């Protein structure tokens, strides 16, 4: 049975990704280009989103893998993943990402010419940030491809043996709401012991903390959905309790990083609060989505198909618009609204009138050849 709440969550989280990337234009964290005024207060809502937005995406992807393997052989699954992840990645690196790098070089005074002097002659020389070849925001695709290939044998075994000892053990743990937190143990060890030594680069090669951390989330998603009703019952029943705990955990996390200097004790405490907070919010969203959103709609069908092209397109549109707003004499609200409306509107126009309707373009953006009615 299709879980419509997972589709809604996927749409919701990718919409938040657009919101997050718009916010990156205004906060003091490093990004491709920056507004002429930086807003320090925006760090706090951005930090809240940053805690769980990527983990929940990988968890949802792991859940989707469970359903995909229910109607495909291992070979069919891997071919589909190869086709639906690698082709859009290649198209993105060839056509979608280069304008972002060109705008960044333009803003930093590193390239004075027009775009067609930059692409293709300069666009693929060297690896970013020293060079110009990059997958930028599309890093999610190669990571998901790697996880799918590495974990496919384990997933196939677990999918064929739904009554195995391991799945039975997971289901027994989930008979208590506190059993959902068994995953905090490996998450905490990775956060506390790996994160300080392997900063996240999104370069795939050598990005060990991100690979292990997000790979775990992908695997956990498969296990959560394997437990079926034991999992859904707990998150629906205890969603309000988890919400209160999530508010407390994020408040404690903010207090810790704001009031205390970094030390080994602070690091280990921060690591615990960080993983506890992100996992609580993952459970919270699953609980509320399962309670209120597990129902089909025409809007969901449309939005669910459009998510992938929106993801591929959005950051390029955001950066192009943002470049012309850098020195505009307007406040945060005006610029943010222009960026949000322009990014969603531009992505929708390209999706609706180009990608969705042209059969031969659809696979280039990860869509099936023919659209559902």
C-alpha cells in the first residue's frame, strides 16, 4: 500500500530546501554569493532546519527503497537507480550547475566575460572550488546512488526475509516508544567520534563523516518501514510527547553552543543533543504526517512528480536572481519574497511547460517517460 504521508513529507522537505537555500543568501555562513547585508538572527531558524532536513530526506529515501524492492528484482532496482540518479546528475553538471559557478566568479571578480565565454570553454576546467567543475546542490544524487549499490544486498535479503530474526528484533524494540531511540547509539558514536576529524565536503571521495552519517539514515529508513505498524503506531501515538521533547532538546542545544566555550566535554554533550534533537524531529514529522496526511489528492500527485525537477533547477534560479539583488537598497523581507516567488515560479514554468510535457526531456530530469493523468 502506498504511504501518501511519505509523499507529502518528501514534497514538504524539498520545499523547505528551497526556503533554506534562499536563507543562505542572508546568513553569515559560507555560500556561493552573499547579500550586501547579513542578518545574524536568521541563523537560529536556519540552524533548526539544518538539524534534520537532510537526515529525514535520507530516511524517506530508505523507506522508498523498501517499496521499490517489493516490485523489482535487484538488477531492475539498481538499473532504475542508475538511470534516475546518474542521468539527471550528468545533465545538472553539464547545464544546470555551470550558471551558478559563473555567477559566483562574476560576483567575486574572477571572470569578466559573458556566460558563453565561460560555458563551455571554461566551465569544466578543474574541480571546484579551485576549478569550475562541480555538482553543487546535486551532491545528494551521487550519495544516494552509492548507498543504493552498497546496501542493495542487505536490503534484498531483508526484503525477502520479512520474518528474519533481525526484523523481529526491530519490531520487538518498537513495541515501546523508547525503542525508536535505539538508533541514537550508532548516530551518537558517529557524531562524537567522526565529525571532528572529517568535515562535510559533499565531494564524496574522503567525505567519511557524511557518507557514514547519511548512509546510516538511509539504512534506518529501510528498517523503520520494515517494522510497519509497530513503527507507525508509536510515532502516531506519541507524536505530541516527541514534540515537547524536540522543543526542549533544541532549546538545550542552542543554550549549550551559545553559552559555553568549545571543549571535549562540551563536544560530547553537544553531539548527544544534536543527534537526539534531529532524531526527535524526524519522528515528530513522521507522526504528524501519518496522522493527518496519509491520503491521496490531485495536488499531491502533481507535486510529487514535480519535486525532482524543482530540486534540480531551484538553486540555479535562486542564485541568478540573487545576483541582481545583492546591492539593491531593499530590506530582508522584500528580497526574500522576490527570491522565493522567483525561484518557485521559475521552477514551475520550466517544469510545467518544458520538462513535464516533452517526453524526451522527462528522463533527463529523473521522470518516467509518460506522465500520469
